[in-house]
C-alpha cells in the first residue's frame, strides 16, 4: 500500500517540498531554488533532494503560480470570444466605475479577448431560462468558421443568461468541435452559473486565456512524475482552499489562480485553533512577496470574487478565493533610490536568478535578505542548514554603495531597508484587519514562509499584536497546508426570489442537481462515500440592496421550508458583520450555493520531545534596534528545543529554511506540539 503524501509549493524564489509517510510518521523536507520558466524541473529537484521513491507516493499535492503569472504577464493563448448578438461590447465596456477618480491617465485593463476576436451569435435566453430568440444554427456554423480562420488557440463562449439554461452554449461548442477539436474551449456555465454578465464573461475569458499553457504545464508535470515511477493522485491546490484533480485543473485552471499562498492560510487556521486561538492573522513572507489573510472564528475569510492584477486595472474572476492581501515585499525584494532620492524596497525582486547578492549567483542589487545578512539576523554559515554559504562582504559593499547618496553606511542602510519592508508589510496586515473592521490586538499572528519568522515580531510590535506563533516547518508551511487541505468543489446557481415567496420545491430541485454533480465529481477523484460532506448556502440580501450575504442552511431546514430559522440566521450574520440588522425588512434570495468536500486524512505532527531548558548553540553579534549597536545574541537550534522550553529575547532561533528573531523583552515558549509561541514586548 502506498503511504506517502507529498506537497510542493512553487514560489518566485524557492520551491518547497514536504513529504509525510503515514505508516512511519516520518516527515521529509526539501527546499530548492525555483527554475523558471520550467518550474517542473524544480519540483523534480526537490523530490530527488528528499530522496523520495515516487512509486510509494499515494498523493502529490501541488500549488503553482503558473496560472496567475500567465494572466498578469499576458502570455496566454490567442483567445476568441463568442457572445449573444447585441452583447459584444459588454466585455470591452466593463463596469462604469472609475477606481482612480483623479488619475487623468487612468486606463482599464486591455481585454484578453480583443474586440476583433469577439463574435456574435443570434440567440437569446431570458433571466428565467426561457428561449426568447432561438439559436440560429446556420449563423453559428458561419461564426465557427470565422473564429477558426483567425488562428486562435482558445475560445470562450458566454451567452446571455446561460447560467439558467446552457443548451445553446453546449450546441455552440459541439459545432466548433465538428470543425476542429484541438482548440481549448470554455463555456461560461461550466465555470460559474451566476448572474453578472461582465464578471461572468471576464471569468470565462480568463479560463480560456490561461487554459492551454496551464493544462500543458500540468500534463508535462504528470509525464515527468510518471517517468520517475509516480502512479498516485496528482491534486492541485485551488484558490478556495480546497484541492481538485489534475483533470479538473486542466479544464478549470481559473480556479487555481491563487493556489500558491492559500495552503499556508489553511494550515494557520488549523494550527492556531489547535492552540486555542480562534482568531488569527496568517503572515507569509517568501522570497518575492508577502501575503497576509484573516482567520476569524476558526475559518479563513473567503471572498466570492476578486480581481486578477488588482481592483483598479485587473480582470474580475467570479470564483471563491481565500481573501489574501499581497505586497511586493519578500526576501528578494530589491532596494533602490527613486528620482527624488528616497529609499524604496520592492516590488521588483531578484527572484531565484540571479537572487540576492549574498547567494553568490550573480546578483548585484541589495535585497531584504542581504540586509538581514548584514545585520547578522541570517547566519552566513547556517543558511538552509549550512547548504548555502552566504557572502556578507559582497552584500555590504553593494549596500554601502547604494547608501552613499543618502550618507548612510552599509549597516544603517541595511537597517533602513528592513524597517521600510516591515512598514510595508504592516500596511498589508492592516488591510486584512483594521480596514475590515477588526482590531489586530484581538488576534494572534502566525508567521510563516522562509522570511516570515524573521520579520513577524517586528510587524506584530508595530500593530500591537500581543502573540506571534511560529509553526513547525515555517519555511514549508504552505506545503504543509496543502497536506491539511480537503478536496473541494463549489457550485452556485442564480435564483432570484423574495424570501417570503420562495418556492422550496424549486430550491430542493436545484440543491439535488448540485448534489448529484458534486457526488459525481468527488467520486471521479477517488473520494469514498463516507468521506463526502456537503454544505448548503443561500445568498440573501435586503430587497433593494446590491450585495448579498452567504447564509449556511441545513438539509433539514430546506426540507421543512423553515423560513423563520433561515431569517434569524441572516439577521445574526448581518448584525455580526455590520453592527446592525433590520428583522422587519423584506429579504430576497439571489443565489443558491453548495460546497462539496472530500475529507482527506490530516497530517499529524509528532509531539515535541520533553526536556529541560535549552542551551544556545552559539553567540552572534546582531543589530536589532539601532545601526550604532551590535549586541551579542544567543543563537538556538530549533531542533534542540523541547516542549516547555522558554527563551528570553534578544535571541535568534535557527532552523532549516528560516530564523526567528526575538527582540529585547520578547518571551518565547515551545508548545507541546512544537510551535514557538512568542509574547511580544513583555515577559508574561
């Protein structure tokens, strides 16, 4: 029996691998430099470095940035769009809002399917699913010929109100297949069956645009793994925090846009909950970016739509996604002087090649990692467990040169770089807490990623967050979260009705159709019947409002047509979210939702060993507060810390892939399960 599960997270700088053997409880980890543009090579480098036998692997979970990079860099397929006659300009016009009101140079994002490749077909379905204008078969065939004559690689089909009746979209696809079956075709009803014509069109085009490149990447990965003996399940991390099969990812790659950072948020929710904290802020800093997300009431915050490339000039994707705020500040972020002589950090990154100067791979521009090496916070001989010796002198020379116009030496410049990076990341944490109506003092922070533990305490101090948790294997925590994730598929169907007049027979029929679809999908992904779970939701709002609230409902409540209980739950959620509710105001239902999950066995970390107080491995001069003072700090090896061990700052805790920095008056203890729990700023 195969007993090994592997998770691989590809970042802009490093590729992280984590393997867990259910039989022996053994955990293996590997960290390799990423290998753009052929990221699959970095995956295999990690497998070989960890000395894994792929023939013994039952599941291989993968998170990748290939989908979102394809969209942002606009390196996707030449894509055509087929729409209902009279709606060809919907995608071009977009919404009438102006995100940057005072920017006279503001421009919206260029459509991924240009007007010259947008074609109309005569047909029209009403918002209630009735055929208003019949599908013109002859014209559709003519459109198919014209589309294919334009040498496109992908085709998006999005007919008006096809979320109610997809018959015409399916027929259009079949006609295209009669002429050419090699094109990547996306139908809107396969992606999302929800109203919102522009957003639905954008999501459909996005899926078609990134489809050929993403599906090719996944197919190549399957082939490479198969050559090395892998015969298990390849699972892909989704933006919603769940997993899907490789076949599903090839068909709906838009669902994996944010697959990389989501794993860490899922793991942060489970780890903090296990330690007794219901509210936490996940902070993940890697080599290229820093990401943060809010976990409230043990559940990660999930948005039902987001913008690829940012709200101002990005492309909307009508897909559920774990709500993450990201800034271009990572260990590889480059420090530079702008036109008015101000020091800036990021968003440009040195990445894996050439990387920071201290990596000795040809980098010439100072980065956040170089600054931490100069300050002594990263050891030159202990980085990656001693696998990569760092060049502090080269980093100091380049940083001193950068600081000369500002009158700063290498150390002062390095401290300034770190302080600016911390300030930028603090703003990101405020973005998911203060700006969403939450007080960060009511949360704990979970610091992860290779660079997260180095900066987490400094960020927490700025925002008065009292507690920081450094999990086991922080530099592999996104991969760890992937092993903790379940298979998941989300379904939505627009059904507009006043709640008081809701036809529960129709509602039960819609849920039954979704349930059948979810069961079929999970069964195809080898999920046993007893591992399948389903959660039902209704999107409700006050009549006359634009935005709805997702309200969970049970099968029993739907069967009994229990309007009173559903109404009370809506009022409770509205009051908790906005501080008020209007129980006497009429409600209307907008969408019906179903979340189908396949529960997977969770990785259980072994309990930390019990022992006495730790002894520092060595002492090192570290600059923590001011550029004028380096102080002798004890450096502890994390693998030597037993459960119950306590450490007073200032101190460093080193491990493979990361270093935790404690300042004066910080106090850390090791939990029974091995996490480092830091009380910030005071001994408690």
